[in-house]
C-alpha cells in the first residue's frame, strides 16, 4: 500500500536566499499621503520663485536701456550687446574680475592652511596656555573687521603695501572661524590616529598631511566656499587700500557702473552684477558636495 511521503522543501541557500514577503502599502493611503503633501510642495515652489526672481529680473534688466527699465518692462530688450560693450570694454570689468579672482584664491588658500595648522596645534599638540590662546582666538569672532580697520590701514600703509595684492590679502590670511572648525573636526577623529603616528615616529606636519588631510576634504571644501565668498564680496577694505583703478576688485568696479553715458544707467549695472556672480557660483557648484558634507552630522563622528 503506497503511502504519501513527506515532500522535502529545499532549504534556502546563498544562491537562493529566502526573502520575507514585503508588506504592500495600501494604495489608497499612499495616494492620500501624496495629496496631503501638496501644501509643502506649493510652499517650496513659491519660495524658489521668490528667491530666484531678483536674479531673473536682473538678467532681464541687463538686456534693457533706461527707457525699458523705467517703463517696468519685464521682457528682454535689445541692448545686451551695447551694455556688454560698456561693461567689458569701456569699464574694464574683466580686469576687476581677474583681480578679485587672484585675491580670493590667495585668501582662501592662506586661510585654509593657517586654519589646518591651528586645528592641529589646538588638538594634537601640548603647550602652555593652549586653552587661553584658543579662547582668545574665539573672541576675535565677535569683533567685526570695521572695528580694527583704521589701525589695520595704518599698519599696511606703514609697510608700503598700498596699491598691492599683498595689502589686499596678507591681513586676511588667518581665520578664527577656520581654526575653530578644524579644531572641532580634529577633536572628533579617533585619538588612536595620533598615538599610532607617534609610535611610527611621524612628526606633527607629517601627521597632518599624511593622515589628517585625507580625512578632512569635506571640511576643507566647506571652509573654501565660505572664505572664497567672503573674499569675493570684500568692498570696504579694497576701497581704502587701493587707489589705482586698474588694481581694484570687482565689487568696487561695479560701483563705477552706476553712472555710464553721463547719467544713471541700470542695464550695464545689472549686467555687471550678473557677470560678477558667475565665479562664486562656479566655486559653489564645484564644491557643493564637500560643502554640504562638511557641515553635516554623520554617525561616524
């Protein structure tokens, strides 16, 4: 008499993994959740339009003359070529852009290097009055540049650095913000790295460039974006220290575009502003990933 043998089921293996059944989300609830989020999408869309409208309007005005501007015309005009001729050739905006680019790169690189060294000293070196010096550095964060600008101007003028790139950049090669940022970043790294480097006989500078630097690219990118924008937007200091028009920076040069052709002209001014915003935008796009990661709080930290 034949008996029914039990049917053996094949045990799941690595090639045929047993995956638990994924619960299906109710279709009605999923649709309802999308419907419930429409106010958020509307608010975000309106916010983007409000934020982007000044740039859009500046690009429109850059193609217009005074007639279209005072008529509140919101369509492009036919003065783009003439405005570009005034901005680029007559007022030498390209020279100002070059000067600002050199200035911003020098300040950004210099501040990043000094901030790296300061962060290394405050975390991995032991010396007297370390915490006192650190708090004194933090105090400078509360002192705007305008407080010491007269004394700084006298020092730079006494050194003969007027009308030079040295006078524009050297007084701003140190950053309390960068020192604090790298101090916090290095303090969150494992202390075993420093102990292992000391056992291997690595000097502090070798430890910085071989171990800390590869672990700090996100922080470096975030600081570079901040410092580049800070240097690019400098207006008061270049206006005081530079008297030669050919050595001026772009922010001061834009002020000269307010009066072109013997009167107030808004088309060249807006066109110059749009052109001047291109280099910082390129820097931000290039370092966007590092900028966002540098200020994020991750689980590894």
